[in-house]
């Protein structure tokens, strides 16, 4: 599984909890949106992450 920016944007758009987490990451760590999205991907989506199945469903 690899990071695809458009898929991650779609996943965040469809999930309110991820939207909130993204905003918190951006504020707490002073990150720009693209970097915060990648951090969120590695924390919540990759191998066994809470949102892995939803992310993989967007590939199809």
C-alpha cells in the first residue's frame, strides 16, 4: 500500500474524525496541510491502521 494524495484527500473529506485530527496535527505541530496529511496517513491508515480498509476501498 502506498500514499496517494488524492485518495487521502477523499478519505479525510468523507470522515469527520480525520478532519478534526488533521486540524489538530496542523496546529499542534505547525505543519502545512500536505505534510499533516502524510503524517495522518502513517498514523491512522498504514498497515493495520484504523482507516486502512476505507483507504483501500478508494483504490477501486
